[in-house]
C-alpha cells in the first residue's frame, strides 16, 4: 500500500442504528456464523472466511465519504479473524438510502470486494458514495426517471454500490474491478462513477 490505513483521520459517521436494529444485526451474524459451519458455501463472504486462500490480514479497514450527506467513516470492519458488529452497523448507516433514511444489512461479500478493490488500486482514499442501499420506493422513482435502473436492482439487497475513488481515474477503477472478477461491473464515464455488485460476473 502507498500509505498505512491508520494514518487516515476521517471521523466516524455520527449516526448509528438504534439498539433494536443493532441487536438484530448481531443476532443475524451470530446465526450466519453458525450456519456457515454447516454450509460454508451459503454466501461468498462466508466462503472467503473459511477458505485457506482467504486474505489473512489481521484487520481490514474501509473508508467512505457520502456525497449526499457529507458524512465520513473510517472503520476496521474485520479484526482478529472475524467481522466487527459495531463497524458493520456504521457501514450500514453511511450506505443507507439518503432519500428515505432506510438501512439494510450490507452484504459482507460487497465489503470484501471493496477491500480487494482498495488493495488493487493501492490507495487508502475513501470511497465516494454515489449510491449504496436503495429502498424499493427510491428504486421505483429512479426507474421512472431512467431506463437504465433495474427493477430488481442489487442496490435494494445491499449487494451493490456506485462509487468514485479520489486520485484515481474512473476507467482505472473499472479496470481494477474487472480484474477481481467478483461480480457485476458497470462503467459510467459521463456520470463519472463505477458500479460494483456481488451478482454473477458481467460487465456493461
């Protein structure tokens, strides 16, 4: 890496999920962890946790800047061989639907994809969020405005994000994402962003 992740001084996002939602998130990951022992192929994220080929870094850090709300987040989401529930809740919050303030549990595979993309680009700059989670209401509204919005968008499942990366050309971000071969990659040069998701491998 060009510089250490810990050299960043971005503040954490001020908002968090309420205690009820946090407990639900903790319960979800407790169930998910137990299920992964029985069926490790359930999700891409779990396969990465169990696979001998998975990265063995002691911790993984992600940084975000929400262009719509102005919020910043830098957080260690993986530490000591497991995900950090509090960090996941903060990521859910900063990637929320800014129009409705709705949140969803962001796919762990998407977080690992972003971490791998960060490593491939050799950057510690925060991902600038164009679009993270979209509620059904927001997705329907965007579909009325553009034919390019999918009816069953991965954004509605917390499995997609539209991003820019400071100091990196959008084309370079696209090429790095394609190199990873971990899902869908959309390139939007006019709007200056790249879409990545954890669906089947495809490009547009």
